[in-house]
C-alpha cells in the first residue's frame, strides 16, 4: 500500500509551518530525486523505481496546472513535511461538515463525512493530534474501521452568537484527545441533541482531527459557513507516525536480509506507537541511517580478500576455501593444508561435522525451550504484580476479603477449552465473554477484556474487592479474576437466558410478546440494582454503560445488571472527571458528553432510555418508518410528548387491556424526568425504583388483565416463556419471578 502524499501550494506551507524541534534530515538514495516542490524526500521514501524501501514508501511527484509540484499516492493526501529521526510526517487531512440552510419552509442539507486512511505502515498520532468540533449545536464522533468502533466524541453548544467563546472551550468549539494509533478513522454527526434555533447564525457543524497547537479558534468559524469555504479544499494539518517494518529490533536482527538500518553508525529503535521499528544515527553522527552501506566485495582493490568474500552490514568477512588456510586471508594468500585433498573430503570429517551440528542443534533447541519457559514464568509474575496481584493476595491473607478466587490462566484455558470460539456467548465494546466449566463443575462466564480501564493498581484491586462483595439479587456476582495476563480476566456467575435487548427486540415470529407486567418488573429490579450500587456500599459505583444489552435474565427471567467495564468508584458526594467519553450511542447522558463529568445521574439518564425501550419496543437508535433514517429514541419520544402524540409510539403488543394507555402515560412521564438535560433535575435511582414499585401496585388490576389477554393464544405459559402457576394467574406472586406482582 502506497503512502498518501501531496505537497500543497506555498500558501498552505506558510500557514502551517512546522513546530517540531528536531532538525529534519533529508537525504535521498543516490541517483534519485531528493525533492518534490518544497518537500524533501529522504530514503526510505523515494520517487521512481529502486528509490524507495518498499511499496508503502513509494512517492509519485507530478506537476499541476498551477505550476507547482505535487506528491501523490492512492489516497491523495497532501504532505507538508517528512521527519526522518522522529518517524513522522505532517499531512493535510480533510474536514467533515453537516450544514442545514433554511429556504422558506424547507431546509437544504449539505453533508460531507471525513474519512482518513493512512495505510498499514502509518498511524495517526494520538499524542500530537486533537479531535476538534465547531458549531453551536454540534456533537461529532470519531469511529474506527468498524461501524461500532467508538474512538472519541466532542460536543459544542451555544444559544446565540453572543455566547460563542473566543477560545475552543465548549461554547462554539471543543477539543478532546483521540485513542489508540489508528490507520483509519471516519467523522460523523448524529441526529440527536439537535437545536434548530441556531440555524440562522450557525447552520454548520464541523469535525476534524488536527495537529495539536496548530489550530487557533476564531468565533467567526462557528457562524455562517466561513470555515467551510476556507478549509474545504486544503484541509488541516495532521501528524502521522511511520515505521519501516512490523518486527521489533530484536526480531529483525535475527533476519538481517530485511534489516533497514544499513549504516554502520546507525542504531535500531523500537517504535513507541505499536509494532515496528525506526533507525537513527548513533550519538555524534548525522545523515541518513537507512543508507551508506556498501558491498565491499565489489571493490577488491580497496577491500582486499585472498579467499571467499562475504558482505555484512557495515563490513565484510573473508575466509579461505576448503582445504586451505591463512592467518589473515585479507592480507596474506591462502595456502593448501599439507596432506589434504580438496577434491575428495574425508568421510570421517564430514560425519563428525554432521554429528556435531546435530548435537549443537538439539542442545540449542532444549536451551531455547527452557529459556522460553523461564521467560513465560517471569512475564506471568510481572503481569501479576502489575495488575495488583500481591496487594489482592495480602488482602485475602489478612481476611479482609474472602469472596475472591485468584485463577491461573491455565485454569481458565481448561475451563473454556483454550478460549475456543464455540464457547463465545457474547462480544461487546469491552471484550469477549466465554462459557466456562470450573473443576468443581460450576458453570461460569469468563470475560476477556480488550483494554485495561484502570489507571492505578490499588484502585483496580479495590474495585475488584468491592464488586466481589456486592450482594444483591439483581447484580451479576463477580467470583474471581486472573491477574497473570496483560489485561486481567474476570470470572462471573453465568446468567443463562440472554439479555433484555434480546427479549424485547427479538424478531422471532413464533415468540409471544413480552407482557407489560414482566417489562415493568424487570425495570423495577434493574432500578433497585442501580440504586444499591449508588447508595448501599462504602463508595458509590457509577455503572457508566446502562443499556438493555447489559441487563441479563436468569432462568426465572429475573433481571441481573452486568458489564462493569465502564464503571467507576466515586468518593462520597463527588463526581468523576473523565478524560475520555465511554458508553454507547443512544444511551449517553448529554451532560456527561459535554462536560465529561460522570455522576450517578448519568446512569439515571441511560436507564430512562431503557425505560422507553420497554414501553415502545424500539431500540435506542431505530429506523424511522417510511424514511428509514436513523432516529434517536430519547429525542423522538420527548418531542412526541411535547406534541401530545406519545401514545402513537407505545408498543401495540401491550395495549390491549382497558386502562393500559393511562398506565403507559405514567411510565412515560417517569422516563421524561429521567431524561432531563440537566442532571440536577433527574431523580435518584432510589426514587425511580420506588416510583416503578408504586406504579405496579396502583395499576395491579390493569396489569393482570393485560397479562391474561396475552395468554389467550398460549394458555399456561407467560409471555417470557415461564410456566404460569394458578396463583400467579390469580394475581399472587409464587416466588418464581415470572410475572407476579411484588
């Protein structure tokens, strides 16, 4: 894959002068073009056949009709600078926008998504770029190669043009960091949190990833379409990292044929941005470390050899042919060994040499195995210490905690058949969950995370201890963990009946609809679990990713809240400032999205979306009927409430019995309060749970009639598949969690 390079006009070069402190050493391969326009092209980059290291570094230099030279590759990305020592390049990146202009009673849309692909040898620098959004009603998201691969988000809001800040600080403009080192990203604007009142003075929303410290916000950028007119064609500067291979220095030196550090005064440096390496000159030297090596064997007058010459990196070896010898074949001729016959090698010598080689290979193989075992043991020990294993073990010995089991990786490999794909029971943004069978026969859920979500070891251990000691019937129990791997593996009790999302949104035509009483019972149980997390332990826990996919159902269809990968322990009566937004689109608290402050009220907002799913049967982001456009459930439902047409969005499968619409209206009003834009206006989870309990009690008879109507076509079985006892059909709770009213 070729690097995407284009040198742009002099005006752009002057506007985006480099701020790097390192001197940019530029040296092309001998006989090759070393510049294109004002940009130097150092090897391993090159123009023309034989002038570059491999296909990923090929550069094509053309002239445009404006009479300046351009560097072009498959993605047509302009290049401003190539920095050899740092392994960086500064390129022009496109901006994305969403504009909506009013034309009488109609609105005219102008959209462009920002897509950037820099190739397999290149990644977007996460330390030298910032994700930036501009506008007065703007939420922009950066996603990866996968549609659901969420990288970063930024929100910018202002009520009128006088509220726009002069700095990029949230009013008219916002900036945030990006995660990982991406080869590909795309910028999009979701439809929710949209404010049509700002269209007259701020019709456009912009999003782009830009070099840190380059961008200076001007309030005029958020007004009309000035920013788009200036930057739509030239884009903004972006810093990308590059490497010359995907091996480490230790690995590539085992196969010198692919080693790129050719100069004898060069050193290999492992990349800090992922796999691969770079070459730098040794201390006291300058130049291009990827060049300057020669084949000494092609210059015998300068590099003499009286035997067989073999070129090496930075030097050459000279040895005498078989049957001859010399103390120094580089300076004295090779003489025949007395009594030897070079044309007929002795069989004994050949056999002895073969046996010696075989013995050496066997010894080396055995030594490598032992070294690998010791290395693996040390690596496990290092990960165990790094993940707080010693701290947790001391807590167990001191009997401060007795509910956590510390598993070995061998235990979990055996339990999951070496994490076989057939054992997968769920995959999400935080990791993959496997079904496991422990030695004692217990069936468990083994969660293998993708990322380490803790900053400090002691905090992570404390979170493990608190989660394991949470004792609530509606919270999935943490049984133990494995700490001798790079990212800790958590072991939970297995909940067998899938998720609330599957129960509500299943497309199975043969499945009975879920009754309203079952839905409200699950909502009440989930609210009680969240209230317990917020209030009933020493330090409150904010879940951080409440959604129907994270509410599991056991064999009796009792709700079990799970997936604490985004959870945070909070000090009493305090909030948590998050450096990066985490969560799921459609459920994210707009206050958390804008301020990046996580509180218990963030869970209340997300639970309000789950409540709407239960009474409407729609997903958090659903396709609107007719148009097929994706709609945000929270925004659509709140708009319907304001226009007195919320009943049109209720799930028709639960509206048979008389009085059901009034009951759903009360639940909808509770959802509206949970979805308040201001967190201070939302109720606590304790109040939400109490209100749901009160609604179920007040509307008991309506819920019984609604349940009975659903059982007409399938008598003796409830809508969730549980067999109904006569006492439940009479309105009494038989204790099996299958629709009885508490």
